[in-house]
């Protein structure tokens, strides 16, 4: 193999990395980004050394979790559009996944707003990757006559994001329920 050709990671290494990223996202939401690495390793079912082999620093792990969540949401839009009974159903399910992403993002908020150089550009990446996916879902639902035409993807995503702020505090505030009401409110009156 030449020096210019990188070898693809083994299947088990890819599985470990996906498990690590999913476990880290869960741990970051429940315990914050400063949670002990051993807690992430335990959740992922791998050794601590495996985490450091994949992510030598905590900032690399945080960035990887964030990007993994973006990739998942970006890929889910077209898949849902092809697999659900209607574009509105695909949009509603994608927004539900987006809420999950926002919960993870809020768990990472302190780190993402630090002066750490590794985090610069992540918000732009989020916008560049996810707004077009939401726009495609909205467009399909509009063309099917299922949703109103007076809201854009960015505005919808901001609205969902604003509804999710403070939702991790528990109590009577249920952001997911409010987001569902928002998505139902997008429906055209004659599409019921």
C-alpha cells in the first residue's frame, strides 16, 4: 500500500467508534462533557484505551460526537422521505430526530462556546448540513399540499430550537410536546 493511500478502518473499529460516539452523546447529555472517560467507555462497552485510541483529547471526542449527530440527521431526511407514507410524516419524524440532536447539542453547549479552536466552525457546519435537509422535507410536504408555505427551514429549525431550550430541567415543561404541536400547526387545513 502506498503512503498516499489510507487504509479503511476495520469493521470492528468502525463499530467501536459508532458505539463510542452514541455512548458519549448519551453521557454528555446526562452528565455533561466533563464526565469521566470511564463512564463513556462503560456505556459503550469498550475499554478506556479504545476511547483514547480513537480520540486522543476530549475536544476531539466532543467534535466527533457533534459531527456524528449532524451526519445522522443529514442522512435521515432523505431516508425518511422515501420510507414514510407522506412527506409531512417524514418531516415530523425528522424534526423528532432533530430534537434529539438539540438535546445532545445543549449537553455540549458549554464546551462549544469555549475558546477552544477545535469547536470553531461547528455551528456553520450544522447550518450548512441540516438547513437544506429540512428545506427538502418542507418542499416535499408543500408540493404534496400537506403544509403551509409561509415558513422556511431555518425559521422552523430556530423555532424548534427555541422550544427545546430549558427542556432538560424537567418539571411541567415538555418541549417535545410543544414541538409536535408546532409541526401539527404547519399542516394545511385541507390535508387533515
